[in-house]
C-alpha cells in the first residue's frame, strides 16, 4: 500500500438518528457507522464529502491522519457556551476557527515534511476527545499549544507577541500530552512557554472544592440549575459551571502569583528559551549518562575481579579447556580459547607468574601453528608471533594494567 488516510468522527452531545446514519451511508458504504461515530480508512480514493461540513452537520469531534504527515483534530462547539473572542487570540497557521450558525469549529492541523514512517489513526480520538470538554469548561491550554505549533512551524514572525499563556501549562493532562504528541510538538518549546504560565495545575482543585463553591450559590441560582436539570437542558451545565469556577479562582490568585510579571514573550524569546532549555537538558542528560557509565564500569570491574579470582582456583582445568576448545576446530571455539588465554594471563600477572604464562602461550602457538584460523585470531587479539619479542612485552604489559 502506498497510501493511508484515516477518518474518524464522533458525536458527543447527541446521538445520530437513523435518517442521519442513512445520509452518512450514502457518503460511504464501507465506513463503520454507529449512532455516535463514523470511521473509515482509505488506501486508495478519498472521502466523498467535505470533513468540515460533516463535522458541522453531524458530529462534535474529528480526527484525520494521513501517511504523508498530515495530522488534524477538530471539535465543534456550541457558540453560546464559549468566548469566541478569547479563542480567537490563539488563531494562527496551525489553529483555525470557523463560525457556522450556532456553532464554532476549532481546528488543529499539523503537517510534517517527512512523516518518517507509516501512520496509524486508531486510538487518537479516545485520547483527544476530552479536550472538547476542557475548552467548554474554560481550559484553553489546547488552544495555546496550537498557537505554539504555529510558532514552531515558522508560521509566525519573530516579533509576534504571544497570546495569554493559560495557567497550568507546566502540568499537562493526559489528553493535552496526547495533543503534543499528535501534533509532533517540541516538548522543550512547551516547557519554555510554561515559564510564562501562571499557576501549577489547571485542575488542581478537588471535587469537594467545586461542590462547595456550587453549594454557596444563592437559593434562586440553585433553583435555576435544578430547573435546567429537570427540563433536560443540562448538557453543558457542568462545563459552564467549571468555566465560572476557574475564572473566579484565577481572579483570586492572579494578584499573588509570582510565576509571571504579566509581560508576554515574543516568538523570538520563546524560541531562544527553547534552545537554552534544550541545551540544559542535553547537558544534564550527558551527565546522567556519564554517571551511569561509571557505575557500569565499576560493576564490570568488580565482576571481572570476582571472575579472575574464581579462575585462579581452577587454572589447571582452564589450560585443559583451552586445548579442548582449540581441538574442536571451530571459529567460535577458537574465539573462546583466545579469550580464555587472555584471562589466564591476567591471573598470572596478579600472581607474579606472567613469564611462565607467556612461555605456555608460546608453546600452544607452536603446537597449533598449522591452524591458520586459530593463529589469525591470536594475531588479531594482539598475541605476537614471538612471545618474547618487544611487541609481546608491550601487549602483555597492557593486559597486566587491565588486570590490575
């Protein structure tokens, strides 16, 4: 297959009726269609409809993935439940807003020049769909991430000033982390932008805090909420209340928050901060790898010392084993024999008996001089032809240093 396109639509607020499902089947007979979803994969051809129109008419969320690097996620929002002006601040090359009747479409789109391999669309809707409820409840971090992607992609000039940085950018939810991955965002850029983000965790409040806040409403407002529930007009009630709750919390904490001086960064400042953060992360990572390497070397040295001590107690059997390995006349056995000879020499050095060991190795070489495969391995390992030559002394001196 040379092509892959994945389309998935999800109805959240209201299930599709039979007539609507029939209309969707007219668009595609191969798609998997239910009362809440439309899913199809194309390896040739394309969807015979405009995805935005389908989203506006039937669904609340949309995911599209193509193997040439396009990743798209969009949500449909009731116009009366969101502040379109606030959303518009984050509009950029990678985030678009479109109003249609009583709804507004928020569209995130990323395009990789090189996808680097095959793409898969399954599973992304489950990971990303909760972001719609977040936006409805006043959490605009997903919009800001989309704006950051525009900065990352070079769609914005260096002197463009960032829109308001939502609180809690340093502590992303699972869905927000999935969005960062889905859009192939630079995590260092997100971390850099978080320096201008007030507050710790956008959702750090407890359910008890939220309930206590609602219970503090005047009786008339509680009656109004109860009336909406009884009349079935409570579809977006919780997001609306959460939005109010967040806004009040932000107003109370804004004056005491020292995370930002109120000045917003430019694109150039964000990119410089990203570079600095990346270099610092690389430095720390190099230090961590260095510490781990030293630990491994220390452990290997201790294990080597323990192994040589055990070998020292069975040297006679080890010399016999060398002869047996050579006698098998196999490449792998020759390799094992040469390695064992190195080990035996290290043991002899630690015991002050290296001269006898060298003589014994020379004798082995002489006896097996007609085995070129074995002799070649001795040469490759650094065992010289003349065991008493300066080259031999150089080799065995180096081996002795390693043994110590």
